């Protein structure tokens, strides 16, 4: 097994065990949530085990492609697990995060989202790009002839992203867009990009922030690794990561502190993993 499979299996088990350990705390998780995490961990482990059984039936190149596909398929398992820890927001934490927004970006903090204009649409589309970013990055690695470097790519990306998920239960808070009732509404109808983002988050998110922002951490992790292997490719993904960060804050999908912390996690993990790249 590659390091990526160990990381994914390890984090899935970690979240599962942590969920069951909450029964010994003052705020135990409901049994249904603990079993949800157990089921997700079991599915991840079964998929990883079945994938290894394919090694003898496939050529080496085909097997490595399969491993990358499975890694992408299991990428969000820890995200769904960490969502099981969210039992409600911590009002004090939310207030502090919002205070930081008002201190850093007073004009943005009081708004409900992006403005319905071309810049707002660009920022919404930038944030929307975080969803296909991982498979696009993997295809880019393949197309650039960097398949031999895919192990380092996954190492930095998975650790940076999953560390954010591991910290998230300690910072239970709603996204700032959910607190915008008393803020300044953007005039006009929301852009098509914002409507799509809202629909995705309404139907496919854990309805809480990830802190640090996993979207930002993964985007910067991808950019930094690709910068290390190919400057011009990495520069393109760095611009995308910056735009995703701006879209996250200005669109009120994340607080400024989430975004800054996510970028910092990516940098720290990248530097720590340099000997293995």
C-alpha cells in the first residue's frame, strides 16, 4: 500500500475511534452518529482492501491508476465523519470569528455574500472550482508527465486536508452566510454561480464550517506541490487557490480566520513533507 492509502485508512479509523470515545466525555455523541462514522470507516477500509486484491489482475500502470481513482473516491470520507461531531454551534467561537472579520474586512463582514455583478460571479465560480479541483489536478499531473510524483502530491494534499477535518470538531460554528440576517444584503438577484454553490452546500455539506478551511488548505496544498514540480503549472493553480480563498470569504462561505488558517496548514504540511517529495 502507498502512503496515501495508509493516510486515508488511518484517518477514517481515527475519526471512528474518536467518535466512540466521546461517550466518556460530558458531551457524548448520539449512538446513531457514532455508528455512522463506523460505517464510513468500514466502507473505506473495505474499498482499500478490495483495491489491493486487484494488484495481481492488473498491470502495474493500470493498478496505479486505479489507486489514484480510489483515493479520489474516498477523499471526502473524513469530511462526512467530522460532520457527525457537529451538534450545534458554539456562539462564543462564532462571535470571535465574526469579530475578526469585522476587524480585517469590515465592508465584507456585514454582507450576506457576493454582489450580483461580474466580479461576484467570478468569485462564485472560483469557489465552485474547489469541488472538481482534485480530479483536475490529478489529470494535470498525468498530462504533465509527472505520474512518478503522484505519491508526493497525495502525501501533502491528504495530510493538509485531513488535519483541517481533525481540528474542525474543536471549532463548531455555522458559516458566516448563515449569520447574515442582520447584515447588509447584496442588492439584486444572486448570480447563477451563487445559486449553484448554495444548492451544493444545502444538499452536500455538513452545514458547518471546517476550521481551518479544508477547501483552502487543499487548494494551496495542490498549488505548492505543483509549484515544486513545475513552476508554470503550479503558478496557475496558485492563482486558482487565491481566487478560491477570496470567494470563500467574500461569498461568506468561510470566515477570514478559516481561510488564513487553511493556507497556513498547507504551507506547514508542504514544508514538513519536502524530504519525501
